[in-house]
């Protein structure tokens, strides 16, 4: 919901860091893979009960996720890079509820499954909209690989939810059910947008 204004706010810092990384010769795809690996490392820590360490690694992972796009824009964005970024992001997002389910199956498994079900709605509606928009010739913004359809739960809200889960792991189930409801609202609004626009 606030991804766009937040991106504008942090853009000067991200662009400055991206310029430094570009001067070091780092490629956008390399940053994408590093960020993904760190994200899976975060999930591994959470699954073993190291919630605060997992949160720290998660935040570093998402910093790489912000930087890969900025580096791509400074060099040459590619369809392969956009594909890799979106695919690995979705896998990362799914890994965190799974990690909490592994950490405490009795308390967390059903809530984690419910949240993953809700993520399927947000991810599929997001990608389906982008696919049909591309078929109809809609041109994405210069900073994005595909046409982005926003909603109530975007990257910032998801990361905030994950942060709260790491800080309050004993309340994971309540937080997961609550965020699943918000994801459901996002899916419904995207379904409406697709019905209206197509």
C-alpha cells in the first residue's frame, strides 16, 4: 500500500549505494541471488528458533532486493533479471511462514498454511494481471520489469508482518491469520481490477 511513496523516500540512498556497487563491478543478477540466499538463510534461522538473528538477516536480504533493481537501472535492465527477481521474491516470501511452521508445528502449522494460501491469491492475481496487461500492450514503468498492480498488502506490509512475527514469535498464529485476511482483501481488490480493466 505504501511501497511507492516509500520507494520515492529512500531512492536517493538506494541510488547512491547502487552507484558504488556498480563501480565495484557487481551485476544486478548477482545481487538478486545474494539477496535470495540471505533470505533463505533467514528462514533457516527462524526455523531453528533464532528469531532475532533471522530478522536481521531478513532485513539485509531485502536491502539487496532494493539494490538489484537500482543497479539494473544504472546498467542495462534485462527480462531475465526481472524474471529472476520476481520469481525468487515469491519463493522467499513463502519461506518465512514455512520456517515458523517448522519452528513450532503444533502452534504454527495451520496458521502458516492459511497464510501461504493467502499468498497464493496475492501472487497469482499480481502475476495474472501483469501477464494480461503485457498481452494488451501495457508498458510497465521504467523502474519495473512488469506492470505492477498494487494493493493493501505489498512488500512493505509483508516485511512489517514478518518483523512482528520475529519480534513476537509466540503470537505468530494471530499475526499470520490477521495478515492472511489483509492478503485476502488485496486479492479481492485485484480480482475486481482485472474484471474492470480487462
